C-alpha cells in the first residue's frame, strides 16, 4: 500500500513523503534546460531533502533512465529487424532517435522513481541541517510525524 502511494507520487513528480509539493520546477516555469533535469533542494512543505548527497541521482540516471532507454532501443530494434528490412542508417535512426527522446523526457520520472524507491527502503525525515542525513523517527511514518518530531532525530 505504501509502495503504491510512493509510486503514484513519483508518477505525478511529487514529494515522496507528503505527496503535495513538486520535486521539480513546473514545466511552465522552466528558465533553462538545467531546470528540467535538476530537482528542487527539498520539499517546502515537509522539509524532505530530495538530493541527500552529491551524486545521489547518479544511479537514477544510469540504471533507471538509461537502463529503460536501452530496453526500449532493444525492443524497437528487434521489432524493426523482425518485421522490416531497413538499411543500416535508417535502422539506426529509428532505434536511436526514440531512445534519445525517451531519455530526455523520462529523466525527471527516473529521478522521482528513484527517490520514491529510496524513501520506501530507507526513509528519511525532515532535513534541517541540510546534510541529507536526517533519519525518520522510528515507529512513526514520516507522513504522520508531527513537525517537531521530524526535526529532532532524538525524539521517538
Ligand atoms: Zn513533502
């Protein structure tokens, strides 16, 4: 149930903890391409730090985004090779072009899915120190913990 909620929040690009605030700048407020790929520092509502440490989203890009892009490219290649006999340049274009577009469009969701997955297996609470190392209080799910309990890791 919890995993399903986290997954749906990732689909909507929302904070994995509260599900209300966006993880990224909305598309209509983008100022540059970097805004498309870079998550916000944290949730303004619940204080959950999106990027816990430098390089945190490396696995999201390499495993989730490029991994799914590779599977998509492989599926397109096998389908084209099986049903059509295209020349090599045409075949390469129809395999590579959709993968590049997919990777650009899916980058945000790859990070949101990784964030949700990480939050499910290793939940963290509010990060007042900004070091990305705030553990969620034990026994209290981060969604229901009062703000004072979330900010103080010693409170149980
Ligand atoms: Zn939040």
